[in-house]
């Protein structure tokens, strides 16, 4: 026993410098052989490529619609009186997002004009650009400028008090105005509008002069292609 304790004490004194030396070597930054073998060469590391998402193509928003409904024309009459004509209006439009081209045909008439038993009528055929100013989920607003021609007919009250029964003219016409479309479904809407309509007809001196008319319409519009309303909303963003 006397020999064992001195031997253990000497072995502890010898092991302490060895462990300290190992700590100092590790602190100096020199990795041990096992750590060095675990390193990966830089040439084996491949750089990561950034992920790029291809942008989604914007919606074209092309629409085709047809409308049919009611038309009312307040026509310039004789003796400072206006004449109310009622009839139908039909339209066909090709649209690209907010802008489109429309063709419009309207016919309105009034019966028993000036107590003659004859009727007055206005037949218009117009075309031009249409622009949708606002586009919402429930309604759209639009403005348009239409040019074309018109055939106007009806009795004429002359300056001498004579009534001519068979007057008619065919000439240049145009209309400017706008309105609102209320969406019922994704493919159907109710369109209401008002236009200043310019036509020409005989005055009391039997001279052909321009007429200032006011036209209002209320039509049912069907859009081809589904879902049309959602496609238009995407195209305008």
C-alpha cells in the first residue's frame, strides 16, 4: 500500500501537463486530425440558384355583348313643343378591357301626331368607341361617342298653318352620352343610359335643320364567355 499511493500521485502529476497541453493546442486554432478529415472541400460546394417565378400574363379582358331593350326619344317639335317617341334599341359591342367598339340601332315612334292620325318616327344607325370609366363588382359606368345616320319622318306644321303629312329626311346623325350597367349575373347586366342625339328634319319653313333630341335607353345585355365580369375586373387592375 505504501508503494501504490506514491505511484498514483506521480501518475496524476504526469497526466496534468499532458491535458493542459492538449487544451492549449486546441485553443491555438489547430484542429485535431479527426476534425480536419471531416472538412468538405470548397470545390465540392455548389452555389444555390435564386428561385425566379415567371410572371402571370395579364388577362386580355376581351368581351362580346349584345343588348336589346326600350328606348325613349324626346324630339324637337314644332311651335316650341317636344314630341315623345317610344321604341326599341339594340346594340352589339366588342370590348378590350375598358375600351370597346359598339354598334347601335334604334327605332322610336309616336302616333297621331298633331291630331292627323299619322305617326312620327326616328330610325338611327350609329357606331363608335365606348369607354368604361369605372368597373366594380356590382356595376360599371361608361361613356360613348356614336356617329352614323338617321331617318326621320312625320307630319310637318308649316308657318301658314298647313300640315304636311308625308315629310321625311335621311342624313347625318351622332350621339354622345353614357350610363351605368348593373350586373345581375357574371354574364348578364341591365344597362341604362342617356344620350344627346343630333338628327335633322324639316322646320316650319320647310328647310332641313338640325334637331336636338334627348334619348334614354334601358336594355338587357348578355355577355358571351364566362365568367365575363370577373375577367373584366382582372384586366383593369
